[in-house]
C-alpha cells in the first residue's frame, strides 16, 4: 500500500455577484468525482496512488475571477451543472499542491439555496440533517458518497449511470430518524475522518439508489 497521503483537489467557482446555488455545487462536485473515477484518462497513475492509500480525502477550495482562470489552465476537468461550475484536478500529494491551487482559500463557501431544487432523481445522496457543514465541506462529503456508490455498483449499473451523464441528486434527509434508518440498512455511509468542522466518525451522507444492495457493508472514512 502506498504510504504517501494523496488528496483530490476540487475547485468551486464562486463569483461575488453570481454565487452558485448550494445544491447545484454539491451535485456538481459529486459528478466531477464520478467523472474522474469513470474515466481517469492520463491521470490513471495519480488516481491509483490516491486510492491505494485506503483513504479518499478530498479538499474543496474556492476561486473567482483570475483565480478561476488560472485554475482551469491546470490539468483537470470542469463540470457545469445548472448554476455551478466545479473543477476536479488529478490527485496530488498532501504537501505537493500546484501553487495556483495551494493559494486558493478553503473557507468562504457559505452557499445557500435561493429556490427549491428540482425533484430528486436517483441516485440520491442524503445529507445528515443534524450536522452543520459549510458548502465546501458538504461538497467533499457528497463526493465521498458518490464514490462509495460507484464502488458498490457493478458494470451494468455503471453503464446505466454513465448513460445518464453520471447525474446525482443531493438532498438533506427529512429528519435525523430518517437518516439513521437509511444508514442502518447497509447502504454506503460516509464517516468523516474529522479533519475539519465536525467530530471524527460522524456519519455525513448516505448514498441511495435502486441498484445498491441493502446489505451490511463497511463505511469508508474521508476528509
């Protein structure tokens, strides 16, 4: 197993005058992660190094204006989803970020929804209603949930998902009881490593799709 810790960088575009809707940003982040998992292209080696550590840490930073323009020049791919633009970059060593990404801020992602999102379609990534997370933190956690759902899907299920553009819905569970009940069914559950914002071991998201087996499975920790 690779002992060097790698991290997956995600950058969300947040312009002062036109910030994205929170739900759009979360769904874009999840789809961006899926895009890289489905087709790593020239970054297959970096993806392998990241996943071989046994961790799936992701860090979300924000950019605007010239910062965003510098970010899109770097290797990566951009997902546009309704009001949101999120760029996923190939995994990098924790202490080896490209300069133009390292200088971006992690804070300042306090996004909100100004209107109700459209009706959810499966797969749905359900957020824990009992946890307060910034949009950046929630984006990383939604990315973890999408990744667990991808790992739990077989080839035919992935092909059907791919045909739908790797789309996901992100919603908050109606109640803590609803969330806990889903988490107890064996669906993929994200338990946070506790690097930022919330307590270690907190259950942040449950991934639910008609094709996912409801059998006991191990949860995976992510940052």
